C-alpha cells in the first residue's frame, strides 16, 4: 500500500455549462465517475505489493524484477502527473480523464496477460501513463463541476469514498491471488473502467481553462522522467553488482538529466514545474517532509508484505488483511487530524505524526520467524496508521497554504509527484542499502535479516521528516 496525499484543489477554473449541486442527480453522477476512477488507480497501487510473491513464483522474477514491477508504474506517474493536469486544462478535463481511464484499463489488461517479467514491467509503465492522465483529472472535474459552496463537501466525499479502495485493496488482492490468481489483480480494473467511461460520456460536464495557451513543457517532462529513470535503474542494478558499468552510466544519465531539468524549468516560458514556488521555506519544507514520510511508508509496505509471505508463511489474503489496521486508522482519523491542525496549526501534528509512525515501524522490526500477528504485527501497524493519520491532512494543507492562490493547482501536483517519487526511490534504494539482491526475497533467512534493517532505516527516515517539519513549518500557514 502506498498512500499519497490527496491532490487538493486550486482556484476555481471556468467551466462550460452550469455548475451542478451536491445531492442532485447530476452531482451524484459526477461523484460516481470520479470516485470510481480514483478508486481504480488507488486499488491497483495498494494491491500490487500483495501479489509480488505470486508474480515472482509464476514469472520467475528476481528481486530487481519485483522492484521494477512497483517502480515502473510509479516512475511514469510521478514524471507525468503535472503534464497530465496541464493537458486536461487545455484540451478538456473530461476528455483527458476518459482517455486516462481507457488507457489505464488497456494497460491493466496487458499486465494481466504478461508472460515475462519484462512484459509486466512495460505494461506497468503504460499503466502509470494512464494514471498520470486520470489522477489529476478526477479532482479537477469535481472542482470545476460543482457549485462553489458545494466543493468542500464534494471533495470530502471524493476523498472518503476513494479511500475505501485503499482500505479494501490489499485484502481484495490477497483474495484474488489465493483464489483465481495474481492476474486478476489487474484484470479487475477493466469492468471499473467500463462503468466510468459510460457514466462520463453521458453525465460529466466538460471543462477547461481558457487561459491555458502556448506550448506544453514536453522537454521538461522528458528530462524529469529520464532523471528519475536513470537514478532508479542505477539503484536497482547496484543490488547485483555495484561496480558494473551500467550502474555508473545510469547514475550519470540520471544526474545530468536532473541538472538539465532544473535549467529547463528556470528558462522555459511556461515551465511544467515553476521553480519559484520553492522560494517559500514552508512549501519546500513540507515537500521535503513529504519525501521522507512517504518514502518510509512506501519502503515498509514493500518489505512487510514480502516478509509476511516469505518468512512467516502467510497466504496472500492473510498478508493483505494484515495491512488493514494501518489503512483503517488513516481512513478514520485523517479528517479529524486536519481539523485539529486547522485549530492549533500544522507544526505539532506534522512533527508528532512521523515520530509516532517511527515508533510503529520500530515495533515492526520485531516481525520474524515465529512472530505473532497480535503481538508483533498489529501494534506496529496501529502505530504506523496513527502516526500517518496525524500527518497526511496537515501536510497537504500546509503545501497549499504556503503557495500563492493562483499556484494552488501546481502546488498540489508538485506534492503528489513528490510523494510518488518518494515511494519510487525507497523501493529502488532500500534493497541495495540492506544488501538484498537476486533471489534473496525467496530465502527466508536472508530476507528476514534485510527486512529488519530496512524497516529500521524507514523509522529513521520518519524521524528525519519530523525534524524537517519542526524546523520549517509555522502554525500560521493555515490561518485565513
């Protein structure tokens, strides 16, 4: 499971037609389509980790193959989500949203039909492109479609209902793996997509931003993707042999592309990522905290599911169910934590939350041969969920509060991309950092030692996120 900060809404955009009201038939259709699409993408993101051991057995995947199965999707999504939002603003949010849903469904079908690890990774990259088209569009459609006074409630319903997919995703994935096979973890997206397309075609109003003119920053998107891909490839390949030339070539490509990306964004007339938003210390600090917190979360979820199945002998259903406490606590308490941050300021929740989560992670380092779910897994999972519930909503609100109103959409997209990139880098870097490679994920003794160290590293990264929040975030950022 990878939880990402909800892409919050920016300033209202002009729309075609009349705004719809919440509670009416048109409003319910808008919510149905956007919630189902978001749930489809979120369910896939939270479910795939549970299927990894089964994928490895069926396709003969190495640990690096499993890493690419996760990071291929995240790489494309993190690199292109800002461009996807811009395409919707220009050409029509409904049009790009529907294109993303169809693309995502076709790529999901390709994932389910893959016969080799390479085919699966390629299909996952295509899935990520579809996700980058539909993810920003779902919330943008809500923002553009509903009346101003109904938008907060509509966004709250979208977030809550979409969050249910994250809640049931791991359990559903485990059930599918144990009953009909891992391929249906991807195949289940197709009927969801059919419903979304039918509803969108008949009931979603079209909207666009008439001020979106000029060329798209395609070069910026390509350079950003190349930078992430180079670094990711270097980290994953280093797991088998850090000294081989491919590692250094990939690392050099990633670093050079990253430098070129910064130069491009500084000089472009309409950059994909306006670097000026990082001039605000709180905005930069909140995004650095995002990088730490979501990197740690993504890393532990990758390792925990493998540990439960490889070392403790859990079936996929039981491993998926073991993640439910964390996701349930986040789902139930995040809104209340957001309200608390509004009253007292975000600095304390954004500091205490990662520290509580770090405590949960330290408890989870105990999980090993002979561990009890009640004693070793459940307390740590609850601690992780409690800590994340304290930080998710305040962190997103801080990012938006620190950015100028006219850049709220950009700020939201940046934070979403940072969270995705954090997960990407964590899954790529942690195995090599703890000395795991090749087929170590199938050997209980080798993997268990690496697991404990990896989760300990994630706990330390959580503490780093808390320190960044304490040093950079002020309580007045949410005051109106």
